C-alpha cells in the first residue's frame, strides 16, 4: 500500500525518493479516551519535532517532508473526524480508518501533501477540495486543478512556513 501511495505522490509533486512515508501505530499519548479517537494535532506535533531534529543535522532539510500513515481514527478539535491533517512545509498525518480503497487513500494523501506543499482548499474540481464526509471525498477528483498545479509550480509551497497552522 505504501509504495503505491508514494508513487502517486511522486507523480503529483515530483518529490524525490528518500522523502519518507512513515507507517506506524499512532502514539498512545495521542489517544483521547472520551472520544475513542487519536488527536491528530498531537501526532502532527511529533512529526514537526522529527522535522526540527533533522533540520539541525541536515542541510537538505527544506526538501524533507513527512507523511505518517496510521490506521486509527483521528480528529482535530472542532471536527468529528479528519482524514488527515497537515503542517505546511513539514509533513502530514493520514488516517486510513475511514478510507475504504487504495484510491481513496492515495487521493487523501495527495490532498494532505498538497497542504504540505503550501496549497489551500480549492473550490474547483480538484483534489484540494475540502471534504467533510466520505461521500464528498469520493466525489472529488484525485488530481490537482490547473490553478493548483500552477500554484505548486510557482513555489508557493515549501517556503510557506509563515502560515504555520494545521490544515485538515
Ligand atoms: Zn485546485
Ligand atoms: Zn484539506
């Protein structure tokens, strides 16, 4: 599953091999007993910490991005659940819990990594459409629209550290 997701990401974002996709269980400390879900913001913070740790030891850090794929259900405050959440310029967490096919996993991985590369939600027929339900996620295409492709090319991405907030 992971290699297919990475292939899909490479095709869209032209990232180089060596960028990492992490597949591991969600940290227990991110578990919310009341909600019986994992707090995606906590998982995302641990990615940011990894990113920072590498930033001090490597020079090519600016091109290192992380995708952490978990099978557990995740949430961010104010939402019942999220498919994923991203920290622009650093990495993203993706949950496969509510995604019932490889195509859906690829689609949401592209969406979250789109945020990592600086894209925001888009109202075109586009993978960057915000989806609040599995139905909406199914309906949207797996590709970036022309506008988002253009934005991606013109380097809104990566350098966009100023907007350092989490995007579902
Ligand atoms: Zn778009
Ligand atoms: Zn989003």
